[in-house]
């Protein structure tokens, strides 16, 4: 089941006294995570466990969610730090040149000449574009600009080809 779940957010705090929690979403827009009916939770690398939501909404700049069986602040406190996953089959198909971050993490980054730069450790968003964090002989921050810097992504082979100077 773990391979079928994609990390989409995490529980980051408490909201009110009735057991609601604050959620940080990795979706774009952030509230899109509430559109997925099936959620799974886990702590660290433990197995994913299904959870039923009884409520969820935008609240200020963030999101708040209620889970079945969680009725007060003390019970909700146990959920802080849990990761939120969505079954891969529930995610929409993406157009050519777009990828879920979870699919890119772990890929071997290479130049068109075949020189290995390292592995994609993770990504982060900036105002202009997403950035690949490549860890190899050193850490490199590479803008994810498909067609210019990102020449090819081969998920089957586990490779992302980058037009990037290895000395940079």
C-alpha cells in the first residue's frame, strides 16, 4: 500500500477545543487537498492508516480538518506531526512535462553527456518556479524549467536529464 500513497500534507497544529487540527497542504491550490475523499495518515516511516474526515475548510491562510473520533484538543494533539497521504489512483493525470514531486524525488540527475550530478533529494516552490535539490558530491539547487533546464524525465529508468553545468 505504501507505494500507492503519495504524501500530500501534514498535520501541523491544533484549532479550537473540539478536536480540529491545522493542516499544511502540498497541493496547489492548498485547499485542493480537501477535494480528495480518501486520506491516510502515518508518523515517520510507519505504515499508512486510513482516516475518516468529518469536516474540513479553509481557515484564514490555512486549512483546518476534523477527524472521526477526535472530539477534543487533547485527542487532536496526538495527530500533530502526522503525514497526510492520498492514494495515487485518486490523483488526476498530468499533462506532458508535469510531474508530481513524489515521482521526481529519488531520481538520478544527469547531464546530457551522462555525468551524474546526484539524486533529487526533494523539491521546494519559489515564486518563479519549483527547485530541485540535488545531492551528490555536493548540494545543487536547480530550477525545474521543463524544456530548458530539465531536458527529459524518464520515470521508468529513474533518471532526470538536466542541462546544467556540473561545476555550477
